[in-house]
């Protein structure tokens, strides 16, 4: 009987310890994710798309999709003139995590900013023929 009582007490202690070990403290709130400005916050004039420096920077590292819905790369830079008008979008296409990636130029007429991505007016095959950026 003493052995049974001792075994029961040991099981209770071990069970309580396991339950305490499984209790997790509340996770810290996730860091705020900075999303690119919505299309409504950009200015499109008769001369083209105008972005502030902060707006242009918010689009860097965003996904670039072809007109046929394929993810073809990511934005590496948005080049603007002195007035803030976007002169070109530079994107890294192909490759894997930056290895084997090709840098290309895209004119403002060839893309639009949609939600959290850039959508090109070119198919994935046409993207491969874009002018390359030679460093």
C-alpha cells in the first residue's frame, strides 16, 4: 500500500511539473509590418507616377508578377527624377535567394502597383528579354 501511495504521489508531482512546463507565457505582439502605400496614396499625373522617397522605398523587396500571374522576382529599386516621377523600376528576376538573379529595367508604362505587389504588363517569357543592368 505504501508503494502504491508513493507511486501515486510521484505520478502527481511529475504530472504537475509537465503541466507547468507546457504553460507558455503570452507571446509578445508581432512587430508591425510596414506595407507599401496603397495605390490611392500614390499620385498619377498625365506625365506619370509620382512617389515620395518613403513610398518608393516601401516597394523595395516586394514581389513582381508577370501578366500571366507568375512571380518573376522582386523590386530592387524605384528610380525617380527630381520631381518624384518614377523613371524606372529595377527588379531582380530569376535566381534563388539572390543567387543567379538578373537585374532588369522596367519602364513605368510596363508596370502597375497593386496592393502588395508589382504587376507587369509583360508575360514571364517577355520579362526574360527586358534590358539587363550591367554593374
